[in-house]
């Protein structure tokens, strides 16, 4: 079997598993039950905690290899594993790409671990509200004349905040690249999972993404990604840019 035949078979397998009702139910049950054990907290990237499903990590790696962005922007950097992940991939790609990490509160111990990491050399950290004019201007200054931009949104998960991020950051995304909205899964989970959080079903990244897509024709949901992963925090959240700004 040559590579073209292999890829055709892979796409057919993805299509079939996406149509498998029982498999989807098992997947959804796992996603619900793992929350009690904080499953996503179990993983690291090059020694740094990366709080994601391994499936989404692999999907982002595939996207980054495909797009080869000059700039990867992430809002919400948590413990820093994700920006180290993006930076290590930028170095592997070899195109001098950079990473911009934005967070409203970069705690000193997290900043120290990020900045002392061997793969920190391509990372620019911005502490501030991702939706503030000051922050977005700092991001634009760092981007400068770089041509290919990929964005991952993973900060405050309320509808209002995510929608503002989508409005502000989507113009920066270049044709052929992606705007990834993480934790859209909030919309599909019972509210009691988020007792101490302001987001819940009806007030989530997915509702924000849906409203955004109704008003913006530059992006479409790349459904093939979630069909392939099955286990993902971002159903309807992998948005591909199909038009110039």
C-alpha cells in the first residue's frame, strides 16, 4: 500500500468511526467520567505540565506541521507546558517561528520555570487581560511583519470573554491556518462539573464559537479533526481560516 492509498484508507476509517454511535457513546462516557480524576493533569511536555488530552496535543502537532506558522499565539498558559510544546515544535520545524503566551496572571514560579526551560528562547510572555487593547497591541507589535499566524484560545471560558477574543484575534489568523477554541466541551457537560466556575452550558466557548461563525465567513469548523480524535476538549473548536482578511 503506497502513501496515497494509506491516506485514503485512513480517511475512510475516520468517517466510519465518526458514524459509530456506540463508539461515540463510549467516548462521551469517558470524557465525563475522567473529569472526576483530573485526567488531563497527568501529562507533561519536556518536563512541563501540559493540561490537555493527549489527543488534542497530537492534533495541534499535526496542525503546526501542516501550517508551519511564523507565530503561535496562546491565550491562557496555565503551568506553561503548552507554550514549551509550541516552542519545541517551532524549533523542530526550523523556520525561526515564535510563540506568544498571554495570561492575566503569570505566577512567578510558573514564569521562572518557563523562562529557565531549554526551549524558552522563542517564547514571548505577556501578562494582561487577553481582551484588553494594551495586550492586543503588544501582541501585534511582537508579530510585526511575520506572515503566518496560528491562534489557540484557552483562557477564561465564558461566552462573553471567548467571543471578545474571537473578535480581536481572528483578524490576525492567516488563510490556511487555524483558530483553535479549546474547552468547547463545556457546552456538552452537566453544569455540576463547573460549580466554582462562571462558565457552563449556554455560557461556554462553544456558544461563543457558534455565534462567531454566524458573523464571520473566513472560518469553518474542521470537523475531520474531532472525528479523528473522538476524545477532545474542542468539539466544533478547530476553526480553519479559508479566506484572506
